[in-house]
C-alpha cells in the first residue's frame, strides 16, 4: 500500500471527526464581520464548510444570496445538510477537494473560507483554485491560524509528537496532554504563591485594576480559542482539531500579504489580528504609518498588538492585467 498523501490524511481525519459538529444552531458571528460586503445579490460559496454551521448562519442573515457549500468530508456534509434543514435555509452542498479545480461552470460573487486553508497540502494552490472561481471584483473572506496566537499550541503538539505517533492513539495523546496541563497548573500555583508572598499593597491594587480591564478585552478571535479548560473525560472534536491534526500551519500578516497577492487578490479589510486601531500607533509615527499600504498596516497592527489573534480578512479579486 502506498503512503497516504497529506490530503488523504486530512480527509480521513475529518471523516472520523467532523468539525465543529455541535448541535444545529447556526453560527452568525464570523459573517456579521463581513456581511457589509455582500449587499448585492449573487452566488456565495462556503469553501471547507465542515458541518455547515457558518454557511447556515450566513444563509439566515443574507437571504438575498444563493448559497453553496463544499467540503471533502462526506461525514461533515451529511451533518451540514441537517443543520441547514433545521434552520430552514437552502444551501447546495457538494463534495469537492480544494486542492483541485472547483467543480462549477460559473463564478461566485462571494467566497468564504474559514479555518481551512492552513490545513491544505499546498495552501497557495488551494487559494488560487478559489480565486479562479471568483468573479472579478468579487469578495473572499479568509481566516487562518495566527503565528503568535498558536505558537504555544504548536509547541505542545511538537512535545506530544516527540512522545507519541500522531494519529495512532488519540486517547493516549489526550492522556499525555492532560498530564502536561495538570503539571503546568501545579507549577503555576506554586509560583503564584511565591509571588503573592512578595506582593506589596500597590501591586495588589494595580493587579486588580488590570484584571478588571482585561475582562473588557474583546479578543477578536471569532472562531476558536485553543487554550480552553479541556476537562472532558475523552478527547472532543475540538481538542482533536487542535492537538491531533495531521496538517496545519500558521500565518503572520506579511505571509498573508504574499498569500493574497500570489492568487491575484487585494486586501480590503483586516478584522481580527490586523484590525486598524489608531490608538496603538505612536503619534510621531502616524504620518509614516498612514503612507503604508493596507497589508503593511495590518502587519504593523499585528506587531503593535501584543494580544494578537489570527489573520481574518476580506479581499477582492483584481482584474487580470
Ligand atoms: C476546521 S474545519 C472548518 C469548518 C468550517 N469552515 C468552520 O469554520 O466551522 C476544516 C474543514 O476543511 C475541510 N477541508 C480540509 N481540507 C480540505 C480540502 N483539501 N478540500 C475540501 N475540504 C477540505 C475539512 O474537511 C473540514 O471540514
């Protein structure tokens, strides 16, 4: 038997663990960021629609559009059909591999691809395939893992890879993971006690103030935060997606700029990590900052924002020159 390709491994993974696969409630949060670009009637494709919660949410919110969803996991598509039906929306689901030219003889006005491209065998080819199916001037909405935000998770996965063969035994990998979480909690508790013993009254007041402020922080990560509680007795779909995935990579905004331009796409807006926030720019930099193009401004925002999350952008297809 030949070794499976990366695409085959990913397909197998999502056939066994359809994602996100919770309930039939439609998800509307991601699309609420970009629906302002979708006012004109047209065709809308959710590429890598998974279990269909996001495309169903979009169909609920934008009834003037015609919805399509593709994925290469039949198990996910079967759930997606049920989620759309439960919400009484019409989405035409079809099996397709994003690594190949898409099976449509028409173009889309809008494409959304959230949490998918970073899992492809060759993401640049996948994005080009999507761009080829987008009308000139059409919009594409993309979310990929952020480099800094996911750094620790990737380190944890590397440690688990050193101890166990990925994909062999998910329950054993989960046990190893929980042992690390328990141990790190214990170490943190120990160092917290030592820190508390050294605190002055001023430290306590400042600490409480920053904690209260921290609660108001909207982290912009609309899709998933990987560092959850993970208290479930068995690995959940979400844990598997984050800690047992056969293929994933991250992007910073410099890489995102190259990714988009390589597929003939122009950045229109950054919603999360690269979101414009003029308060972060030192006043003395404002003039120079305003002269940067949007891609470089997004990268600057990423570097200025220590609590950055992941690239989540709207882009538009440029006319061929
Ligand atoms: C993390 S899930 C995201 C699902 C959905 N976009 C969401 O945000 O809830 C990634 C999805 O991409 C699909 N996928 C990954 N590689 C693919 C490929 N080459 N072709 C088609 N679908 C793919 C998987 O089957 C899976 O359903």
